[in-house]
């Protein structure tokens, strides 16, 4: 039962740090151009004959 004293704060800290990283990525514009990345895969500019 004393293990919960250590595990619960560590789990909360990891969860909050993951949330902070996700919010940081939203604010820095990581998810702004979702269509462009999908269309870049289909571009065949590197295949020149």
C-alpha cells in the first residue's frame, strides 16, 4: 500500500508532462497543415527518368 504513495504522484507527473507536451505542440503549429503532409507522400518529384 505504501507503493501507491510513490506511484500515484509519478503517474500524475507523467500525465501532466504528456499533456504539457501536447499543448506545446498545438501552440507551435505542429498540426496546422494536415492535408499538405498527406499530399506530399503522393508527390513523385524524386523519380526522374
